[in-house]
C-alpha cells in the first residue's frame, strides 16, 4: 500500500505546486519593475460617488450621454440604467419575442448610442432595438459564429470569430444587406496559437470612425477603419511584446486551455472620442510596490497621434480593483466588486 500511496500523493501535489509556482512567477513579473516609466499628473480623476449594486454579476454594456447601461450575466434580459451624475438607477427588462430563453446560453448586451444589441455568438443571433422602448427585434446578423462583436452602424457589425478547423481568431464584417461575412485575416497577428495569443478587446470611436483592438497579453493595440483596413499598430508603454502564455491539451475534451495563469498586459480598456484608456497591471520603474498594490492604473493614449499621454490612479474601492470601465463625456464609470464608482475627469488634460 505504501508504494502505491506515495506516488499518488506526488502526482496530486506536483501539478498543483507547478501551477502555483507559475502563478507566482507571473505575479512577480507584474509587481516588479518592467523597464518603463509613467507620467502621473495630479488630480486627473476625482471620485464623484458610488453605489452598491448588490451583485457582482453586472457588467458595463455601454454609455450614452449621462447614462451608463449595465447588463447582467445571470439575468440576460435585465438592463440597469444609471444616471452617472445623480447616481439614480432604473431597472428595466428587455422585451423579446422568444418563449424559451434556454436556447440562448451566452447572451451579451451592448449599447451603442441610442441602440441596444443583445447577442449570442454561439447560435449565432443578434437582437437590436431602441434604448427608449427596449423592444428587441431579430436582425439578419446570423451568418457566422462569434465570441465578441462591435456595432459600427445599424446595418454593420464587426465581430471576432474563431475559424473552423484551426480555432484561430480573426476579425470579420457582417452587414444586413450582404449575406456573406467578410473576414480580414491580416488584422490580428499570431504569435503562439492564433487563438489565446490574439485575445483582446474590441472598441469603436464614433467621432473618429475608427475601430480599436487592444490585445490582452502583449503591448499593442490596433486601429482600423470601419472596413477593417489597418491604419496603425501602436506599442503601449509596457515592454511585453510577446504573449507570455502556457497552453495544455485536455485529451478527454479534445480542447486546449491555459496550463498556467497568463500574464495580462492590458486587463480592461475603453474608448471615448480620441482617447484610449487601458487598465494596466504592470508596475513602472518610477512606481513603488506597496502603494501600487492598492490602486488600479489607467494609461491614456491619443488615437489621433497614436502616442501615450499620461496615466492616473484609481484607489481600490473597498479593497477591490477595477474590473470594468466606460468613459463618456468626461465621466469615468467603473465597476469594483459589486460597486459602481464614478469619477469626473479634469477636462484640461483631455484636449
């Protein structure tokens, strides 16, 4: 029995110890100096107020004027409207002609200007409607599976899809007038597997008519026009130029997943006008570890000049870092844990 028991214990402990060691290494990389410096001007963001939403299942779906719109992962037809100046809330329900929601597992809400979009890329299906009456109608954007989407206009959607056979991610365009999906294979650049290594966040600046794609695991963002023609690739101030990810195969499921926690370079991001806001977990040469662990750092980039502008700190709210953010009209709205927090941005820094 002893000869059998000892190897069994080792087989159980060793993989756990390996993952913990790799996680420690990745955390060490983020919490130690990374070969760059930040510009930190004073009084960029002033906290305006906060409200406890009661649940951490809310996410920011968009903003229009002084209203932030939130979706909920556990109640996909529930929309929460928050007046970010008065912090008044209004709970709403999206009306949809669908008797059985069980066929839609991954509904995600996105609000763009006066339109809302409710989508499940695993079906695929996209519903849309006005934020004023919340009546959803099914669109004809149903020609390709997708994992993320960004409305560009009422008849054009940009999406990120996994290619059949390879599972590699590509950006694509679908319109309501064209039945075929147009895939742009030269936008996302493969480094490791073409799937996890190119994962990121998709945004749209309506005032610039530009799409912005921010990689999670490398120091770069991409700017394209609304036809996905690349205008520029910009390096962020972080020095991690290649995705630091370790992958493992699950033979029983015939799938690939992370074998260790990945090193995030850009955790969250938002676009408003000509500015890109990136929540970065990496510490700069001119920052100190102990206070750095109590704040979320937002790096700001100018999308017209494609240059880094400056950074600012958001102290953790009730010990929780920023997990989502949106910016509209000089107001930064964030989620930390189950709380929504608003900040007024100093206008003279954003000209």
